[in-house]
C-alpha cells in the first residue's frame, strides 16, 4: 500500500491515527467497504452564550438535508451543548483550533457572532462561500447583503424594536436559506434522561409536571421575576393539582432552597449541565424568563410559558408550543440592565396570569 492509496476524503479518516473501521474490522483503504466520501465541507463559527449556540443548531439540520454527505465543523466556546453524533468536528475556541481552521479549506464558512475575533477569523478562512459577519476595512461588516439587516438592528435600538423577524428566520436568511421549522439539536443523554423521568414521574403521582426555571444569569437582571411572585405561583400550582419542580443553577441554589422550604415544592438541587438537561426533560411544561432554559425547553420540544420584558418578543420562535407573557404595563428598558422604574415592570407579570397560561397549555 502507498500513501496515494489513502482516501483522505473519507469521513472516517482521522489524521495520524487508525480510523474506526480499521480498529473494528481490520480493513484499510484498499479493501474497505466503509468508505464514506465527504461532500461539502462546512464551517460554523458560533461562539456566544450557550443558549445562542443551542438556538443556532437548526442550521445543522438544514445543511444535512441539503447536503447529506457534508462534513460540518463547529467552533464554539460551549462545545458541551452540541451533539457529537450530529456534528462531525466540534472545536473549542483556542489557539490550536484557530490555527487548524486557518490552514484548512471549506466550501461554506459561516460566522454568526459579532465579536471582532470571530469576524476577523471569517475574513482569514479560505472558503468558496462566506456568510454572516466578517471583518472589512478595520470594522465589522456583512459578508453578503443578506446579513445587513441583522447588523443594523444590532447597531441601533430603534431599528431593533421595530424588527418583526425571529432569530431563526434571520440566521437562515443570512445563510441564504429558508427556515422550515427545522428543530433544535442538543447534547442529550437519553439514558440519564430516562432515569430522571422515571424518578420524577413516580414523585408526581400522575400530576402534570411543571418546571420553574428561576434564574436569568448576570447580564440582564431586569428580567428577574420577583421572589414573592415565584412563591405565589408555586402555591397556585400546588392548589391546582400540578407538580412543580424548582429549577436553576448554582447561582440560584440559595433562592431555590428557600422556595422549597416555604412551599414544600420539589427542588432537586444543582447538577452538571448534562444532568440539568435530563431533569428538564421530565417536565411537561416549563415556565422561564428569557434565559438559556428557553432554548433548552425548545430543544426538548416542551410546552413553555416564556416571560419577556426587555427584549423584542418577535425575536423568539416557540414552534407553536409556547406562549409569551409580558408585563401588563409594558417595559421601559429595552435591552436594559437597570430598571428605569422605581418598581420593576416584572412585578406586573402576575402569578395568576402565568397560571392561566399554564392551564391553557395543559389542555393542548
């Protein structure tokens, strides 16, 4: 065998080490029936927050439909949320990954982050087609005209407030594609999820399980529902024969423990991200402020009550499985991290209103 006999364009080729078919079946490129020729090579640069990474995954579904033999590489700061069985190469943003990407060739390269480093990388990548946000003339720019709308709404609040396109329509448009309800993907441990589903189902004794995600992260604290409203909602759910589960991360642990002590509702505690996905999968309805949980619930195809105040509600697409509840008095703080009012507008998101929407979703 000679090097010229190596099929470098095979999906199983893994650089300097033996490929999986060689390890399992003892074959080589001269006698291999597992040869899987790669078609288009696609690079997706989406670093961002975990939720933003999750809500970009429908692009993978679309490209798999268009090019079944494509090879997809994804560069991100959050590799743990991406499913390894759906994406060929998941790279974490670091010097090594950037060096590798800059020295490979792609058919399609996409950058959906507006940070300088991501835009500069797309400018340097060798690709036949480039979409999204790129670096030109020492500033961020649109790789094609299709990305101009998303840039302008990002530059100016008054354009953002008038926007009627949701995020998925926007990113598909940027990539010169048509969104057709392609689903989210998630790094989901099915066995772990089944264990939690069985455990929580036994605890619920046949009641409808409602997950209450109480956190929002640090960036926009103006999104937080007041603690007393969470307690009122939990008590309302208990009175109406639901089984509420209090959910959150380490940042919410103290608060969630208080909620459990005051109401008797079930709080499983804090876990790894993988286990958090599994616990969330046991819920039939999820109530959350705009946060990563919104994207987790969407990926898990759960019914959802989404509380929104500071964002343009048209940005969110819930696949006809959810409802958006906003303050009855409106909100004065578009993308604001400090409330302009003496009393937060989130006090105007009433627990009774949330219960009403939960009852509606239960019937669907």
